C-alpha cells in the first residue's frame, strides 16, 4: 500500500469521527466512565495488596506464653509453632526482653524492682504468617498448644483488608465486565451508524473494486482513535485525582501513605494500560459491527 | 469476455429472477439490455459484477469463473469494470475531482497517478474546469458525466451503465449515449441497461431483451447515429424531436464526445487495439422497427 493510500485512509478515519461527532462523543464519554471505574478498581486492588504486603513485613502475630511456663519449655515451643502450616518464621523473646520494652514507661526504680522474680511478663514469640487470609485458623492452631496464654489480635485489620481486597476484585470485575459489554455495544453501534451513514460511499467503493480490508481501515482507525482518546483522558483523570484521594485516605488510616504506591509510580503503567484497554475495546466493538455490516447490507452495490 | 451458459438465479424467497440464460458478449461489443421492469435486468447485472451468485449454470467474466471465484478475489474482478448508475451516486461532500479520484483512491492508487488520470478523464467527458465544483452545482447531464468519468478512471475493460439516462433530460441522454459509444470505440465493452427505446433505435447495436427472467431475444440493429454529426437532429433520424443541450452545461459535450476516441485516458493509453468495430458475437439481424416492438415500453414507464 502506498504512502498516499495510508494518508488517505487516516484522513478518512478522522473524517468519520468528525462527521459522526455526536456518536463519537457518546462513545468516548461511556468509554471514559468505564475506564475510570476499571482503573480505580485496579488501583485500589493494587494498593490494598501493597498494604497487605507491608503488613507481612512486620511480625504479624505475637504469641504470649503463660508467665509460669519455664524458659526451657518456652524455647521448646518454638519448633511446635514452626510446624504450623501457615507460620513462615518465628522469633523468640524472653520475658526480660519484653520488660525492657517498658523500661522507659516504668521508670528506672520500678523497672529495677520488676527484674527477676518480680517480672509479670511471660516469654513470647513473634510470628510471621504466610497467608493473612488464614489468620483465624492459624491463631486457633496456636492456641491449642500447651503453654500459650494469648495471641495478639490483629485479625480485624487483616480481615478487613482481605475482605476489601476481595470486594474490590470481585465487585470491580463484575462492574468492569458489565461496563465493557455496554461500551462494546455503544462503540459497535457508533461504527455501525458511521458505516450506515457512509453506505453510499461504501457501495461506490465496492463497485470500483475496493477490498473489504481497505473499506474497513478508516473505521478501524475511527474505533482506535475513540479508544485511545478515551484511555488517555481516563488515565489523566485518575492520575490527577490519585494523590488527593490518597492523602484524604491517609488522614483516616495513617499507614496508607507509607504502604501505598505514589502517583509517580502509577502514572505510566496507568496511562499505558488504560490506552491499551481503550484501543482493545474500541477495536473489538468496531470489528464486530464491521464484519456484520460488510457481509450483509453493506455488500449491496446496485441495490435494487 | 462474458460467457453465460444455462444461468439461472433463484433468490432465497423462491423468486426465479433469471431462467436458463445462455449468451456471450465479446470484447469491444456495445450491447443494450432491455426489458420491462422486474424482467431480471438488474439481476443480470448483479451476476456480472458478482454482487449475486448464480444459482445454476456457468458464468465467466474477463476469464474469471464467477461460480468458483473466491470472495477475496471479487474486488479484483470489479476493477476490470466501470459502473454508471442511474442516480449518478456522486458524493455531495466532495467536489468533482474528488468524486472521480475516489474510485482510484478506493483501490489504493498513488496520489500522483490519481491527479494525472483524473485530469485526463475529466477532459474526456468534457468537464475540464469543473474540478472544484460540487455535484449539486452541476446539471443532471454533467453529474452523469462525472459518474461516467469515475467509471472510466480505473481503465475498465467493461463499462456497465445501469439506466444511465433514467434521471436526465432526453436531450442530455443523447449526449451521454454518444459518450458511451465513443468509449466503446476505444475498445471498451459497453453494456447499457435501458428502458428508452428511442435511444436504442438511434444508436443501434446488439440488443438483448430479457422478459420474465428469460432471454427473449438477441438482435443486432443498424445504427442511425453518425458520430461525425454532433446533434440528435443530425444523427440520421429525421423524426427526432430532441433539443440541443441546455446552456447550463459549461462545455459542449457533443463535441467532447465526438473527440473521446482521440484522447488518451492517462499516462498509458487504454484504447482498444484497433478502435474499430468489435469482434461481436452472432446475434440475429433485426430492424429498428422490430426492436421498437421488442422493447415494449409504454409511454410514461420511464423508470
């Protein structure tokens, strides 16, 4: 294909958008809405996972042993804890180490008085879990061991984060699927209307021997441009709103600022992914309508 | 060039549009296809351009078997043809130049060739200087000449004109027909579907009549048209009542038509090898009066 033909096809593609600007605008608006919801759901999911991962970096569970449990028996509990399936690693802390944590708060005199037999604390273990979603089962298994007094309870945070992630993933997926179908419908109708409005030109093109591919290219360009423009606008909206929303959320939950991704980290992947999704949806919608149209009513030339 | 053997076309709704048609059209022939409305003329054309596939029989055009041709090859078959429509089918958003160029651009011709050949073909049809005008600014005759230019610009071997004079005044019809004859003299096979018996009587040639889907007759009648004379009155039929072209036409198509055979279409000549009489099939001889009866056109049925 010659360069002038390529230029001509691009010109035709943009002419389609201009001539059919109201439907093109409707497609862009719907696609932007779909992409903003999709992108937001994806970013929430990514950030929740990031928070969960950062939680995993800390010792997630503290196992308090009974104060009367001897140091020897306390140490013997280590391998038993390690044998529990979801326990990735453990760290032993003696009752003296625990008391030291409170030295400042207690003051030197009280701290000295609590040394030795006066130490009310028991020995403890800090555990790291493999899968936070199995938090409850793991805690129950730990509590069945002899010598365990209590287990620190961070199940609320873990549970909420797991549920949030599940919600964002599942609900987001459904919303995206429904919107994707709606968008496909709108875009395929836009292209169908464009093709219908140009049926006259298409019949002339067919009569002079234009191939279906040649006829389709301007419409493919139209659908691609609609998808690309929607992708770029949607990512611009998301990127510009990301930092304010993140700061606002950090005001409620402090750890969000340190555990979530910054705008600098997300802008490029967001822009690229959104643009690609926009193009893909645009193309798919365009191709569906074109194949149907050119094989049926768009095949007529003499038309009588 | 065109060969049909026992061709029938039955549409999915059961309508038998063509029945057992057998005919040959040779390279360089000028053929009228006549017959009443609903006779099967349009279906005949649709089979030739492979808009429809024949239900039975054998059909080949320009050496291509239309019964077995792959879908992807149909556009290339159509590139060997030019089609002139009754309703001109010009794109009003485009000027004259772009309307004609559209046919070349649609098959991916380079812009340099487009510019060169469109200018040449507009000269052939006598529309030089109208390049920047919109179709709506032109008279019916001029519009049909733009349509003709578009059909010619890809240098077709066969020119199919589907009621080319159906939407224009009788006097302009005569001019369009003269152009078609001149194009035929360049070696292009011309097939004209028409209802207008006066034109058939004047220009003569091979006349194929289709009635109720069947090949009713296939005659050759002598022409009354003398290309050396440029007006209908001078064309050999003293009874003609047509008037000269209206003044709305910027150029005189009569003289342009007379000169078509002398003009090169493009950078490379597409004229027939000898430009003389075609190597016609062997239709029966008939008189103009016979054909008048054959065409069976009632007054007012100008569709």
